């Protein structure tokens, strides 16, 4: 039997999705790196393992000699056809085991399982059958049964790097990160150059939130330069740096990843966000304006989310720093090429209107803000902004109309009530202002400043009543 099986190595590629990684905490909660799923390759070896290997019966030797040439050239379909002429129950455990491996290589999983279980029924300590069954169950994603047979293989003395790596993967997929770490470390001890086990250990460190160890692992893998996807390593390095509050390291890593894979829009947007917060605003605008012409419809939600974060920040900064206005203007100009409508387009018109106000282009501001409200009547910030434009132009009735509309929107209700109250005070309409402030207190009952203003207005109203 030993000579028969010696050259019958089969390879099975498992494209098993690694567990999803959510690596965001604290201030970085909105920052997520897009990671590709790893490919896991396992080698299914079929050499017999003493003393738990099976032997051919004497009457099976002629059949073994017949299929040996087919096994040598990995013609497993012809081997399977040869097995079809034999009764499974009449074969020895050795042939049953071989039949199971052949069927496994052909992805005929039910037949493989039947043959391997038959072999184990005859020889319960047949280590290679346990190992083959573990592979079968991993392919079927039945990790509970796979773990059982992998563990039994170890107990029977089969303890090579492949087996430890497979068992570690199962533990990682079952959310047992500590056990996975131990398994991958053992696999790497036996096979230190194997990138699969390196990647597995890295993911296990990440899932155990041991970011310092994960960072060292990534650095080692980058130095070795043997990883099949270096972009993924740089993205991981960036993500780990964000977890450890190292935004500059994260940015440098992201930039390298983008040099390797410049068409990755998701990570381009992430780099832009990080640059706004911790790097160069000019670079953020450059990244965004460069990526907008290539945006697909599926990318639009991510693009709008990035713009919703970056444009308000730029506009808020440009109040004190006029140089930021050119960045906001350049970015808004680039968005004109986006094919969007509805709420997204309304938000962009809101930002255009706010920028026009900062530039004292009142007519343009009114035009953009009016368009935003027409596109999205419940866009509270646009209603507030347009009301304030009319207020500055001393068009009080129009301003009040938009303040009232805005006060019906929960997100801006308090702002609208306070702004309208201020408008009424400017017109000496103190009773109306008092009523608006009292409504504001009901919205924010713990605001002491509002309570104080209510008391002051009450005094003014009472004095006015006595005076009359």
C-alpha cells in the first residue's frame, strides 16, 4: 500500500471567507479600510502514516497495479471509474481510504464521505482517513466535524504544519482567536516561510485586539516582501495604526497602498478623510477631485459620505481662514461632473450656497439654496441658510416663513426657533420672541442660558404691558 499511495498527492483550494474584521473604536469609528478576503490553500497529503496506516489485502494488489499509472498522472476520473466496478464494502480500509481521497479530489463529496467513513469503521485509528475527512468537512464548511477529525489526527501522531494551520483556521472562524494564535504559531514553527500561516496569525492577532503584535507581524511580512498582495498589507498597517491613534502612520501606509492600487476608490476616499483630519487639506481635495470622474454608481454613497464630511469642515474652517475657500470651491467644481439627483444634489447645492454666502455673492447663494429646497423640501440646513439671507436683506416676512418651515424639522428645530426669536427681538416683537424661546426650552429643558433669556424676556414683556 505504501508504494501505491506514494505519488497520489491531491491539492484542494479552499476559498473560505475570513471572518469579517471591524476594527474601529473611539474617534476613528467612521474610518474603515476595505480589505480583500484571503485565499486559503491547504495541501491534502495521502502518504500513509505509521503505525496507523492501512495495508492492502493480497487479492487487491492486481487492482492497485492497474490504477497506479493513473494515480501517477493524476487521472482521478479514470481511477474513480475503476473503483465503480468494485463493491465499497468488500474493499480493505486501505482501498476505501484511497477511494475517498480520489472522490474528494473530484469534489464528489458524498461518495468521498461514504468511503472514508467505511475505512474508519474498519480501522478507527486510520489517521489519514481522519485527515481526509477533516478536509472534506472544511470544504463543506462543517467546521465542527472538521475539528473533530483534525484533533483525532493529532492524537494519532499526524502533527505537521498543514494540520495545525487548518485547525487554527477553524478556531479563527469559530471566534476562538486565542486558540487560533497558538495553532498558527505552531504551524509557522514547522513551516516559517508559509505566507498562509503568516496571514492567518495576523488575522488572529487582529481578532484578539492585540494590535501591537499585529503591527509587528505586518512589519515583518512587509520586510520579507513575499506576500502575494502587498497592497492588503499596507491597508492593514494603516488600519492598525488608526487603532493605535497613529494617524500619520496610517496616512503614509494608505498613500503607499494607493500607489500600488490607484483605482481603489474606497480607500482613496478614506485617505482623503484622513488628510482633512490629520494631513494636507490640499492633498485631500486632490485625491477627491481626481477620483470623482471615475466614480461609478455603486461608489456614489461612499463619495457622498466623504463629501458630507469634508465639505462642511472646509466651509467651517474658511470662515476664519479664507484660503480654505479655494479648496471648497475646487471640490464643489469637481462635483458638477457627478450624475446625482434628489437629496445628494440638494446637499451639494446647499454647500454651494454656503460658499457663495462666505464670498458675499448673495444672489448666487439665494439661487443655490432655493434649488436645494426645491430638490429636498425638508433639508433643514438649506431652509435656515436661506432664511438668514432674507434676514440680512431686511426681508423679515420671507425670513420668518423659512424659519417656521425649518422649525418643523427635528434636526434643526432648536436652531430655527432661536433664529426666529432673534428675528422677532430685532423687530421689537417681544411676546412672539418669548413664545419662541419657551418652545426652545421645551426642546432643550436643561439649557440654563435659554432659561435665563426667557426670564429676561418675561420682564421686558411685563414692563411693556404695564407701560401700555
